[in-house]
C-alpha cells in the first residue's frame, strides 16, 4: 500500500456524527495502552498523526482518518484502564457496540492483544459482538519486541486459548520494528477489497 495522504477527519461518539459511509473502513480495537494508535501511525508511516500517549485511556472517542481518499481507518477508544472515571467506562460498551452494529462501510476490525497480557472480559465481549454482527476480524498480537523469541510461542498459545482463536490466525506485530507490517497491510487490503465487492456502499449524501 502506498500511503499518499492520511488526513484526520473527525472524532465522534455517536452515529449522527460519524463521517459518511462513502469509503470502506477498518477499525482498530483493544484495551487501553495495547498500541492501537501506534499501530496506525506505523502503518501510515506517520510519526504522530494519531495521538499516542503514556497516559492510557485518553482516546475516548472514535477517531476517523481518511487515507488516499480511498478508505478510512478508525482508532477506537480503548478499555480496561483503571483510572478512567466510571461514567467513561460505562459509555464504552454502548459506544463500541453501536458502532459495530450500525457501520455499514466497516470492512474489518483489527483486534489487538498485548503479547504480555492475558485477554480479559472486555476482550472477549468485543469478540462476541464482532461475531454477533458478522464483522470480519483480524487478530493481531502487538509489542512482540517486548519478549524474546522463545517466549513468543508460550504467550501466543495462551492468548489463542483464552480467545478461542486459532494460533495460526494471529499476525505478530511490533510498532518498533517492521515485523508484521507487510502481513498486516496485506490483510487490510484483502478486507477492504472484500467489502467493496460484496455489497455496494451507501450512496454519499448530496451535501456534506
Ligand atoms: N515496545 C513497544 N511499545 C509499543 C508498541 N506499540 C505501542 N507501544 C507503546 O505503548 C504505549 C501505548 O501505545 P498507544 O499506541 O498510545 O496505545 P493505545 O492502544 O492507542 O492506547 P489508548 O489510546 O489509551 O487506548 C506507548 O507508550 C507506545 O509507545 C510496540 O509494538 N512495541
Ligand atoms: Mg490511542
């Protein structure tokens, strides 16, 4: 994929404020601090198009980015960060569920897992929704640079067991190295093409 333009469009919490469904779209989901924003920046080869932070839980809206006027990438709010106010925690479920249910242009969700962490209830909940709404899912294990090669298989096996996902289905990724970069782009391209070929996208609005 040659990224010519990558432009921040808007942030939203509810469908009325999402951008038009003119382009196929890929969203990135996972717990707070797992590396969603870093992954998007890496894929786009932009240092800080998407804000990353050492203070997890800061991205509390859905952030939409337009790539090449061809497709959208969406940075979804993370979950599971203890210091976030209860009101924000409660808003997360309906916000994500509604998005997954309603977004007709959604081609796939990249589901991120930190190689050092055991998936928890929210991770499983998210997988249930993806299945319920028939959203194609691309499972990725991130931060693989944090563990040595011999440890990788052990962690991969555990994450596969807890999620029920086939170990061979995961892309192993690092935002620090280039590992997993080509594999992930290939999967995104396949998903985007599939979305365009299965069902026409809704007509763009006459006025934007
Ligand atoms: N070593 C290493 N660190 C990473 C990697 N990806 C992300 N990080 C670091 O992990 C921290 C969190 O990354 P973010 O990309 O902000 O995580 P996020 O999932 O967007 O977090 P929220 O926006 O809070 O949901 C940052 O300090 C990143 O530099 C990786 O592949 N390897
Ligand atoms: Mg983020």
